[in-house]
C-alpha cells in the first residue's frame, strides 16, 4: 500500500468527483423532467460531494482505504439516483447522452488525438474500483480502435451499463469518434 499520495490517488479522487457529479446531474434531469420529484435534494443531502483537497479525506493516513470509502459512497449515490429513475430509463437515455457530450468542453484533447487518448480521457470520468482491482480491461487495441470491458458486478446502480453507454456515446461522438456497444459491458471506440 502507498504511504504517500501519488498521481494515481489524485486521478482516483477526480474520478470519484466525476461520478458524484454524474449522479447529481442525473438527479437534476429527473427534477427538470418532473420524473421523480425530490431525488436531487435527497442525493445532495445524503451523499454530499467530496470537496476540497484529497488530503482532507484521508483517514488515519490510510490512502487506499480512504479512497475505497469515497468510491463506495459515490457508487451508492449513483445507485440511489438510478434506482429512483429506473422506471424512466428510456426517457432519460437521450438526456444522458447529451450530458456526456456536454463534458467535452472540460477536456483538452487535441484534434486527431489517438484512440488511446480518447479512451484515457473517457476513463477519467468513471470509477471501476481501484486500479489494482483490474475491473477495467483493454481487450484489443490498434491505431484505429480500442475495445474495453468493465466488470459490472462492482457497480450497484440499476441500469448502470445502459447509462454509462449513453453518456460515453455522447462524449466520444462529440469528440468526433465512433462509440459502439459490443456486449453488455464491452465497448469499442474507433476513428470516425
């Protein structure tokens, strides 16, 4: 286990914050569409966004356990938002795809970036456990495409794969690449 906070820990903290943000935005869409009133307030009250510096969230110097706790809380927050919205999934997917596209402005990918760079940027918005858990794998890769899979068993949110696919499709497509769902939790990014 790490004794000092390193780049991977900061990346994981950013991923946790991104997942928290997604849960809040999902709940906000629910409010705006009057699907499940009160979802946003409950998400904000019961699962507050971790604010400030990563260092403020490390308990007893245990970096790994502290990050695992933050990940679990973010996953619970998303699960709560998704459970409340599960009856409205089909109505939500176009909004979720548009939400993914809106995040492109937060990236600094150069035009013509490699497919690997697109994947790494996309991965920065999602948490698949700790890197040492190996719950996200690259199945194949060449200059024109990359196929990846993630383990759905670590994500308690209902319809997690569908929501992640919609968000990712919006994000990757807005960047000018193709995004295809190959299987339940397997996806392909390719050049347009």
